[in-house]
C-alpha cells in the first residue's frame, strides 16, 4: 500500500506548480481508499453517497452493519484526524527548526 501511495504522491509532485513545497503535497483520501480497496480485496457494492466498499463476509444480523450515515460520519472523522495529524506534524517541524536555531545561537 505504501509503495502505491508513494507512486501517487510522486505523480502529484511532478504535476505540481513550480515553487510548490513538496511536503505540502498529500495523497487525497479518495485515492487512499482506492489503494486500500486494491490491496485488501475486490470492490463490492456501492453505497449511495459514500462510494465502493470491499466485499466481506457478513452475518445475517442487520445491526452489525454500519448505516450509510455512520459510514459518512466515519469518513468525516478520518478527514478531521488526518488534518489534525498534518497540523501537528507541521508544528513538530517548526519546533525542531526552532530548537536547531536555539542550539546554533
């Protein structure tokens, strides 16, 4: 999965405008979901408004399956966590740079 994600990121870097910071380029979540689907199994049925999902063995109990609303909510939570992680990563880089500047001074 990581190899495919790196390939997609390289393609995005090549297509980026001149002067774009490479660290700011990220693989869109839609592409990441597609990569996971390729690696984890074949695509299954489409859920309206959410997209394609993997075919999995399911039980006959309806309550064990997430509703379309729950899947959309999970996708939103993934985006929020993803953005939060990127912000923390940038803050970490800034703190490291600040520490490096302090030790050099």
